[in-house]
C-alpha cells in the first residue's frame, strides 16, 4: 500500500466490569511515496484510543486517533452495519446493505471503489490524514475484543480472573466485513488511486 506501521508501543487493554474493552496505542506511521529514495520517507507518531462494546450492549467499536493537531474518530455500528468517520464538525457515514453494496452521503454505491469516489467530496474524508486512516485500518483488522471467546483461563489485564467461554463466535473484523471499502480507502489515501487490486 505504500504505508507502514513501526515502532508500535505495546497496546494496553483493559476489560471493564460492564464488559467493555478499552485500549491505547502509540504507533509510527510512514508513507513511502512513489519516487522517494528507499528509507527516506518520514514517519509520524500517532496515538489512538479505542473502545469495543460487548455484543449484548450493541457491539459498537470506536477508535479515536490523534495526528498532530487533528483528531479523527472511526466508529463501527453492527446494528446499522455502518462505519462513521468524523473529523472536526464533519462526518461521513458508510452503510453496507445486505447484498454488500453501500449507501453513502445519500447515494447508492455498488462497490467500495464507488464509495471512495463519492467520499472525495466529503469534508470529513478529505480532512483525515493518510496516517490516521492507516492506523484506523490496522485497528479494524482485529475482531471486537469485547466479544472475544475465552476457551482457556486467559484474561486481559483488569479482568479480575477468568471469564470462561462467552457462548458464541467472535464476529469478523470490521475490515473483513467492509473489505473492498477499507482497501480502496487506504489505497486512495496512499496516493495509488486505482492501482490496488480491489479498486480497478
């Protein structure tokens, strides 16, 4: 993709009594621009906080990412099967239909590529940095931590002991469900346009 994550400090996760899992992460994100000498691309250090709700309380996942003086929030709602991107007073909501087509900014979009085309005019999407989107993309590769199935006596910090099996399968990660949109968005922000496999 032309973007890499490095120097990631260990993610600190806490499971709360109400079932939520919260965490913090600091990561260096680098964009390798076309034509730049190898190893010369400059990285930016970003911080993120995230919160995953248990399925019984809706299963919402939210990541807030700080890149310099910009704060961007990415929220996934299982109830609406939607991703909301917020930056400042602006936001964009991408809703996925049962047939895996999309609805965004009042328009139908057959594919993730079309979603990105529509978002090109959205102030929230325009405002977020490629670095922020890359970190959000990385976080969205992991399933909901609050819905994780415990089959062994292994607990997250703050659990206060073993929780046992939660009785159901862990749902897929957000960027598994929204695969073509996630890949097209990160490809677009990396400056590769339609060069990625799912965006041609």
